[in-house]
């Protein structure tokens, strides 16, 4: 799980032997966007918590 997360966040390089097709690329792209949105939402909540 952690390796996949690091790959989504561009911290670790992709496995060149992993299967690759269009559906997998779209799935990884959606997962990457949802992880980034989650991190941004957590940061916004923390800023709002500490500002008031």
C-alpha cells in the first residue's frame, strides 16, 4: 500500500515491468487526483482549525 501511495505522489518511480493499459492509467490518474484532493482538504481543515 505504501509503495503504491509513494508512486502516486511521484516520490517513487513506477515499476517498468508492471502491466500498462489505458484502463489502468485512468484508474491511477483518478487515484492520484483523489489523494491530492484529500491532502488539500486536510490542510484547509487544519488552517481553519488553527486560525480561529
